[in-house]
C-alpha cells in the first residue's frame, strides 16, 4: 500500500519536473503507439542532446581557459613577490 502511494507521488513529481506547465505528457504513463509521434520525439531528443553536448563543450573550454588564467596569474604573482626580496639583497 505504501509503495502505491509513493509511486503515485513520484510519478506526479516527475511530471511536474518534466512539464512545469501541467499539460499532460503523452507517453509518460502509457507508451505512444504512433510511429510518427515516436520518430518526432526521437528527433526532438536528439536535437536537445546535440545542444547539450555543444554547451558541455563550451563549458569545458571555459573551465580550461579559467584554469590557464589562474595559473598565469599565480605565476605572475609569484614573480612579483619574488623580485622585491631579490632587490633587498
């Protein structure tokens, strides 16, 4: 009995997460039997996947750029702090 309540609540939670506007999602409870509908959804999901991969690549490039910038700034900071010590000698 508790599993039934939990699974119903989880299903409602998933529907709200995937569709915040509250419109019913086809195929969420029962699978869609229309081949054209499945092909259309597959094409949509592939385009979203491509978009996400592109954004992941941009994010990784930004992270690498910031890591290089941090390394360069640390090096310059180390050089700047080392020079006054050398001048005192």
